């Protein structure tokens, strides 16, 4: 890879051991992907919950944080994805002390490195959305696909060490979605039905993700009859990324790079048509008549508007199974102040902050609580939780709330 003078100085150790280790890692990544050089980035977002990090990962963070204070801090705004717990609700989840201890160690190390502990996967709704053409180094797949597609920013899926390295160096290898050539559409999808609910938007994203099939595929979608909201696009993109590893989509007349189909069309695009029946088939594949054990709204974290709608649905109701609503630390105080939290909890629900359900030792808390059959309105989450031993079910928020009151998904 070609290095400029600043990058050569980091590699030579002139800016300290931490930056040298960071750029050494990035060079290996860049060489793997045949990157010719680095591109400066303005923000980084680290997905590094302790379930993923493990003890070895936390010890690696602590090693970096033990270096000279003036040489170990990030040089661009660097934020965190959801953590592995909400400490205020750890007892409710029956998380073990060793999990919480590992979380505290990781947080302490991140703080020493100058990382902002935002603990969110909806930073584009709550912290600072990336802008069109802005090169960033983001980790969470839902964050990346939203930032690339809806905001028009430039990011690949960055692993935890790579995102932290970008924060330390202000650089990332120039490959993939930092290059215009990779942002052209490879799959033209025509839809003849527009979703109405968040779970339907997620299911449509899941169908397109499965059809796309891999990280290097870029769907362009035509036929959507109205401009989706931010929350609808959040569920749509997060599910597409989960089901298909997709990092970028275009929606003709809606997303910034695709005012017309010809503006993003690539040579030799595959073509497909998707209807309501295809979406219903995906939703039906995540259904059962068995009694449910828990209701979870998470992945992505809920916006203030989603919590407001949930609060409306909870009024006058009483849950007979646990109902968990997970939001960001930026949204939670507003939900408290506006009374949404109180109304949800008055029905017997719980509002958790700063975590993500499937990144919070989901298998262990299932065993500790006796949870197996889980209902959610997140298509992303049903795609993931089967791997953690759950039998997940997908439904609208309204149906999820009903299930929380009756113990069954009707």
C-alpha cells in the first residue's frame, strides 16, 4: 500500500506504540482487500461487546489503554455500539457477575483510549448522522447499510479492531464501498407492494437480502409508492444486512444516489420481482402456535417515536410474560421525561438502555430465565436468534403487545 508521510510516521512508531499497532493492522486488512492506499475518515463506530471480545479481546484493549496517555487516544470522534448489558437491569436478565465484570473492564479501557461510550446502533438517529460523501469507519451492519444507503456516506463493515484502528489513525483502507465502482447496483428489484409496518419493512429487507446473497451485491429497488420513514428504513436495511450481508442499497427516487435508475445501474444487473406473498412467506416461516416465553423489541434499538407508539399500545394492558424494550442511552432520558417509560413499565414491561439483546449473552440469559420462544417485530433479530437456541417469531408491534398480554401469538 502507498503510505503518505503521516502514515509512514505512524508505522515507524514516531507517534507511539498504539498508533503503530493500529496502522500495522490496517495495512494487513488493506493488503487482503487489494487497497492501493488509505482514505481519511472523520468518524469511527466500534462494535465490541464483551461477548464478542471475550477475555482475550478485553485484555488486548487494556494493553492498548496502558500505553502513554498522550499517544493512545483516538484522533477522530469514535463511538461505541451497544454494550453487553444494561447494568441497571442486569439482575432482571439474570446476567452473571463475570459478564458484568468483563463489561466494566472493557468500558474502562475504552474511556482511557478516548472513545465516547454512546452504546448505540442508531447513532444516525441520535448522535451525528454521516453526510453524503463522508468517509467513515463504522462497525455495526445496520449502521453501515443505513449510513451508506440513506445518508450517502462511505463505509465498509469494519471489524472491532479495524474500527478502533481507524479511530486511532484517522484512516481506513480505500477499498469496497469507499470506491465509486463498488457502489453501482448489481441487482434490480421491482416490488409491487409497499409495507405498512416496521416488521413488514424488515421482512421485505430480509427477502431482498436473501436474494442478494453476499456483501458485494448492491440492490436497487423500484416500486415503493411513498417515501419511507427513518424507522422503516432502519428495519429494512438492518434486516437486509442480516439476511444477506448487504452493505448498500439504492431506492429509486428516495435514496440520495439514485434519483433515477440509470444513475446507479451497473452493467449486467440481475433482475427480480418481489410481491406481498414473498414477504408473507418469510414472516410465516417465523411463526408457531406454541405459548411464548418473552417479547423483545431490539435490534435495532428503538427510537423515541417507536417507544411512544409502544407506550400507546401498553395503556390499559397487563403483561403476563416479560416484555423488554431496548433503546439507546440518548433516547432513554427523553422517554423517561415524556412518560413513555413509566407507561410501558406500568403494564409490566421493562425499558432497557445501551445494550442489544442478541449481544448480551442471549444464550446464557435464555437458559437462566427459561426463555426459548421469543416474539419480536425485528426481522433482523429473528434471523440471528435461532443460532442462540431460541425459537423466534416475527409479528407487528401490535401483535407482540397482544402476545405479551395473552402468552400466545395470535
